[in-house]
C-alpha cells in the first residue's frame, strides 16, 4: 500500500546559513542521489527533466540515507523545512543528521574536502526545533527533534497497523 508522510514545522538554524551554503544545500536537496555518484555531487539544474523523458529506476547509493534529501533551506537561511510538494519525502531524521554531520556543524565532513565549493561554508551552525511527522496509511505520529548537532525521533503514537 502506498503512503505519504506529512510534516509540520521547521528546524531553526543559528547562525543563519550564508548565500553559498543556501545555494549548495538547495541544489543538494533538489538533486537525485544515485549509486555511482559522488557523495557531494549536485545537478547543474536539478529541476530539469530527465534527458530521455522516461522513468528511471533509482538505486540508493550506499553512503547516503536515500535517493532524495527532504530538507530545503528556507526563511532566508534561518531554517530547514520539508516542502509540501507531493514528493516522496522519507528518512527525514536520518537526512537531517547527515546534513549536520556533513555540512553544518564545526568539523563537518565537507570542511575537510578539497573542493572549492565548500570554501565559503562557515561550518558553525546549531539546530533547534521539533517537526511533527504523520504517516497517512497507519496514522502513526512522531517527532523529529534537533538540538545542537543531534537529531532524535520520538514516537507519539505508533498508529494502526491492523490493515
């Protein structure tokens, strides 16, 4: 059975991400991450249609949580949010921890990269807030909590699994 997940809220980022971080993280989150790509690769134009116009079968890369990262920078760099655009947005807590560990916190993995793309990154961000998540098929409800550099999930109601 197909299902969707609805998210309510946003995660505050302090200090706000700068313009270079905002641009890169937007491209990163809008790009499809497939097996065989580099961990930090982004599409030149992530919204461009697939060249052959067909449907691709996506294979999740082994070093990323999923093919799609749900979090987008918003609020002039002061928050991360999951857009309500009908996309398949799963593994939100795992992806949020990935973004912290690779791009946001002091000593993040990308800070050790030799790529010039990360030269303007500050790697000095703290996150703070709670986002509620609701799964459509079971009704399960949980919270995704970000505090500093740590992400946790808390089940509020496990839902009805009797279908």
